[in-house]
C-alpha cells in the first residue's frame, strides 16, 4: 500500500497534543526552578535573621555607645573605626545594604534628643527635639527615647534594639 503524501488530520492533532504536552513540561520546569530560587532566598533570609539575633559583643556595644563621647563629629577616623567594628561584628554577612543606620539617645544636652550614624556614608548627626531624622531612621526615634536600650540598629524590615549586655530585641514594623 502506498504511503500518503499529505498528513491526515489525526497526525496534525497528535502534533498539537505533543506541542501542548511539551509546553506544559517546560512550564513545570520553570515553575520548579522559580520555586527552588524562592526557597534559596527564604533560607538565606532565615540564616541572616538568625545571625542578626545573636547577642552583640562587648566591644561592639562599647564602640557604638561612644558616639556621644565628643570629637566624633569632627573626627572621621574615629567614625571609620566604629564602622570597622560593625564589619567585624558581622563577618559572615555583608552588613552594608542590610543595616541602614544606628539611632541612640543623645547625651550632649539640650537641645539634642537623639543621634544617628548612617552606615552608608558613615555620617554621624545629632538631632534636636522635633528635628526629623532621615525617613528610614525616624522609626527608631521613639524606641530610643523610651529608654532601656543602648542603641537601635535600623534595617529596612525591622529595628533591633540592643541592650547594655548586647542582648537583641527585634521590633517589627
């Protein structure tokens, strides 16, 4: 029997079904890869959160508590030393990009209320009562003024209030 020269409608239907099946398999693979990437991101976030919940070292707490000790406004070398202490405290993390800044009660006296150290740029500023902090750091002002903590680390998703003994309290927004 001779072979037909034209494809029958049944063969075209089979090809359409095969194409649909192949497309479904590709979509499933892509979804699987996206799910794997999302799981990896979640695992990395959990590890980062775990590391950031650890008690801070005495050297770290002391260094950041000295922001009010005078001279830091003019002495960029001392600010660099404090930034280096921050890097040493978190050797397993790229803390820049995570940590936005540090806010604490200012003990310079009236009219100053709080001070902040912006991590990006290493800028120390003292703020008078009612003077606004940069928007991303303002959320820590109330926590600092309530007292009970040495300073407040400000992150994009939360604040971490650090006690005199280095204990960490996570305050979610």
